[in-house]
C-alpha cells in the first residue's frame, strides 16, 4: 500500500511539474497578434534598409551618401539582431508580410541611372524612416502591442530613426566624389558666342 501511495505521489508531482512547464511555454509562445504584426513588419522594413544601404555603398560616388549608408548598415544590423533574438527567445512564429513595395524599390535602386542614384536613394530613406518612426511609435505607445519587451525595444529605437531621418534630409546629393583617375571637370554644354565677337559664317 505504501508503495502504491509513493508511486501515486510521484506521478502527481511529475504531472504538476509538466503542467507548470507547459504553462510557461504557452506564455512564451502565445503573443498577441499585434506583437507579431509589428515584429514581422519591422523585420521586413529593417531588411530593406540594409539592402538599400549596401547598394548605395556599391553604386554611389557621393562620399556623404556612402558614409550615411555605412551608418545605416551598422545601426540596422544591431536593430535586426536585437529583434531577431527577441523573437527567437519568445518562440514567436512570424508571418511574411507583403513586401512587393520594398522589392520594387530595391529594383529601382539597382537599375537607377548613376546621375540620379543619390537622389533616389535619399528620397527612399526619407520615406522609409518616416514610416519606421510611425510604426515604432505606434508599437511603443499604442494599444496594438502588449509585450513589454517589444514595446521597450520599439521605444528605444525611435530616437535613432529620427536621427537617421534628420541626417538624410541634410545630406547633399550632388556633391559627388570623383573616382581616382577621372577628371573632375564638368561636362561642357553647348558653346556660347563670346561677347563682343560675331561668329563668322561657315563658307560652303
């Protein structure tokens, strides 16, 4: 009888422990839909920033643009790593939001004429950072998200994105750095008649 009672007690203890573990695991994986939506959108947006910045590093001849792009790579790599670690630790399964707009913008950058590349990239960065600031502010102070860690993460990144936005607005997109070995002279336009002299007619 004592053996049966001991076995029963051990069984109850194991069952109770398993129930606690299951409850903890359920707590970590069951996020609100708003948390998952934000994490998915933020991941896709962050990946776009990194792709665009790497294209700018490869294609731009403007030193200011290249410095800005390198800052984006450094900062957004950190953002991506932090968000990825959080999602992994919480066992969240993220959906893949529609990113056709980002795909088109990457294609536009890859196919951009060199003369217009810096302006196109700068315009994209203004737009994408404005959208990111709105997204992160809504996540940190709105009602769509509920996870405390995620809300703090979003709140901590807003000031950095605002800095990125201010900087790209002040970056000159026409002050290009000419590659070594190439002339810095401007392409001559149509010649103008010299004042005080009348061009001679061409003899046939």
